[in-house]
């Protein structure tokens, strides 16, 4: 596996770094498992009062590695005639349930979480930011759900949170248009708390982290517990109950002959070429 999740705990902070800059910190499933291990360590360490999540290099993360998309439900199964069979619904649900539980883990974390975003923050990367209590973005940040162009068209794990935060209209725009928003657009719509120059991102993160670590440990944890109860009362965390079901259905879409099939093109041309073709396909449709 290339890439790693680096963990350093000091001065009341746990720094978790997504470290695969040569791939814009795209995360494999193995890296996502490592990420959860980092949060487990931080929650178990009584000296840690805040988690700071960041990306190495110029980007936060482009989300789940597209090279794994389409194979996440296991190896291809063939029938007695040698024809490939679609993954079963039980395999889809099992995988998607485990996938969404990672974001739920951060969303319901018992200590404050702060995410520092620079460069690309897309797909699963945006879910990581949305799972966090606080987000500071560099002016280079580009955030969105371009993966909706793969055919999901709104089956987002964080649809409820996005509707509460952005309002139903802007949430639907974020998902259906699959645009990537710049830092100021994200700030105006509530996706981030503040925007700072890229050179000041680490400093801004340290300032907020220091203010948090000075708070009483019990106060911090009880504050998060109260937050989680409020989210439950508002019905926001219901998204973790239905999200994997909708996602499993959405990954079983049928592509018609005049539609862009990323999975087929990736098989024939590779991840990079098919990703560029996907973007060109939708730009051409918008101009028509």
C-alpha cells in the first residue's frame, strides 16, 4: 500500500495527517482503516483534548482512491456459464455500512475535532470535513462532490447535515451540479468556519487548538455529548441509518448508451484518462 496516516500527540493535541501527497492524498480503504485507528488512539488518550486533521503537501484529500471504486464489493463472481455476476445486495450493504461508520465515528467523536483544509477536499474528503466540529480553510481550498457525476446524483452520506448547514436549495445544488466550490463560496455557505491565507493555515489551526486545550477535559467531553444529543434530536444523525442503504442502491444504477459510464471507461482507459473525460463530458453538456 502506498500512503499512510501519520499520528503525533503532543501538548493536548493529536495531529492526524493524511500522507499521500503524490496522489493528492487520495485514500485507499486501508488508509481509511488507519485513520480510524488514529481517532481511537486520540479518544483513549486522556491527555488529548482536540484532534487536528490535515493533509500532507498542497491538498487535504481528493477522497476515496478512484482506482478502488467499482471493486470495493469484492472480486468478480462468475456464474456456471462464465458470465460475471453483479455483487449481491448483502455485499453492497455490508461494505457501505462499514464505510459510513467511519464518518459516523468522527461525527460522534467524544472530543472536539478541527480539520485544516487546503487544496482539494473532495468526495470522502468533504465528508471528513463535514464530520468535524470546526473547519479552517486555506484560500486555496476547493471543496465539492464531483463524484456525483459517477451516477450517484444526490445519494450523499451527509445529505441531512448538508441540508441543515447549506439549506435544501444549496445542498441540492452542491450534489446535483457536482461543482467544486472555492474557499470563499464554502465560507459563504457554511461549509467552513473561516478562510485564511495558505501560509497561515497551520498557525490559525494552532491558535484554535490552543484555545480548546485550555478548557477542562470533562467540560470538553460533556460539551460534545450535548452536541451529539442535539444532533440526534434534530434527526441529523439519521443519515447514518439510511445512508448506506441508499448508497448501495445508487451504485447499482444502469447506464444508457448515451450516458457517461465511468466504470467502463476506467476499465478501458485507466483512472486518469476516464476522470478527465468525465469532466469534459459534463462541460460539453452544459454548453449545449
